């Protein structure tokens, strides 16, 4: 259960770094090769697109301990599905219209969600 929690955190942070890359290119230069591989390599993109539904299923089946079954990790599971769809459409030219939000705004919301939900997992019970 803790492994799924850590992998989900890593998936969210990785995605937020990819989203922040356009805005903070000089600071996040190490992510340029990753973004290039996401655009060019279909296998790389497919791996991250399939990680979303897999993490969704694992979050629903193995929730973090201080929470109810399924409902405790429902929001992270749904967010994993959305991010899987984002990676599936990553190479498309119209991915900006698919999100309808800027990449920076999505990254800020994703980092905020990650900190609130995963740093304080007992807030799910409220």
C-alpha cells in the first residue's frame, strides 16, 4: 500500500515537472530530454499513458491506511486516469485545447493536490 502511495506521488510530481517545463525551461533543463522523448517515442508515451489507469486501479484496490476503501483514494485515482489521458494525447498538436488550462495552472493545481492529499492523508476522513 505504501508503495502505491509513493509511486503515485512520483507520477504526480513527474507530471508537474513536465507541465512546468515550458514556463521554467532554464531551471528545469534536465527535463528537456524527457519531454523530447514523450513527443518522439511512442513507447515512452505509451508507458506513461498506461501508468495512469494502472495506478488508478491500484489506488482503488489498495488505499492508504487511514482511509475508507475506495473513497479514500478516489480523487487520486481519478487524477491518475486524467493524467494517463494527458500522456496518451501528448504528441497531438491540439493538446492545449484538450486541457483548456495553461500547463502552469495545471501544474500548480497538481502540486497543491499532491501536498494536501498526500502530506496530510488523514484529511480524507473529514
